[in-house]
C-alpha cells in the first residue's frame, strides 16, 4: 500500500489542496482579468490567445478540481501538464531577456517547472487508491 499511515495520507491530502489552490488561483486570475491575460499572451506570440487563454484556464480549473477531489485525477493532471508545458516555454522565455525582466520570467519559468513536476507525481500515483478522495478514475 502506498499510503500506509495517517501522516502520509494527511500529507498527500495537503499536497493536493496546495497544488489545487495554486493552479486554481492562477487560472482564476487569468479569467478575472481576461483582457490583460490575453493581451500578455498575444505579446508573447501565443497562438490563438483569445481562445487558448480562457480555454486553458478552464482546463486548469478542471485539473485542479480533479486532483483536489480525486475525481479522474489522471485526465486532470494531463490537462494541467498540457497547459503548462507550452505556456512555460512560450510565455516565460527568460533566456531572451536581460535584467529584471529576465529574473521575473525565470522565476515564473521555474515555478511552472515545479508545478509540472508535481503534476507528474500525481499522474504517477493516479493508478493507486487515493486516501481522503472521492476515488473515481480511469
């Protein structure tokens, strides 16, 4: 059994809550200020920003809820990864910048890499029964 103690079950639940909070907060921020989010994505050359930003943000919310509740966590984490991988490279291209802009984009790049890594852990664990979760999946 992967989760053999109350401590590991609680830690796993806390990791799901924190991950879902961060992903959901980022997505909700995009949706609440959609004009700015789309404008920024367009300035970075993101394809079809007026469609991809809101669609991707809704995908992030669905993914966050999937991880939080344990309802279809594999598709949820795949949605998060599918959004974050291209966005990380397109939007946070710190290697093309200098000074404070480089530092800011590098921080966002590394944050996204950490979130992708966390999503990959949830994906790897999506085949086992999650404690303190609804437990619906593929």
